[in-house]
C-alpha cells in the first residue's frame, strides 16, 4: 500500500516515536505503515491524518 505518511511526517519534523505516541501505537507500527507493509485500520488512518494536519486522501489514496 503506497502512502505519503513518511514524507509528510518528515516535513512536519515529527519522529516515528512521536507520531506513534500521539496515535496510540508503537514506533514499529508507524515504520511498517510508512513502508507499506501494514494496513492500518480506518481509525488509525484518521488519527495519523489528524496529527499530521492532512486529509486521508493526502496520505493514503492516490488521486489520478
């Protein structure tokens, strides 16, 4: 699953650990999401988007 979480998080100067704590998951989970190796729940997607001030479309869906 391709996503823009890593680049958005880095542009916001937030570490994986900080994002993990703010969204209630482990740093490893954030790492796996960023690599596209873990499909997060909709609830987690919303929490990540909220923390990064982005929409779900911005982070998780490719717009053609």
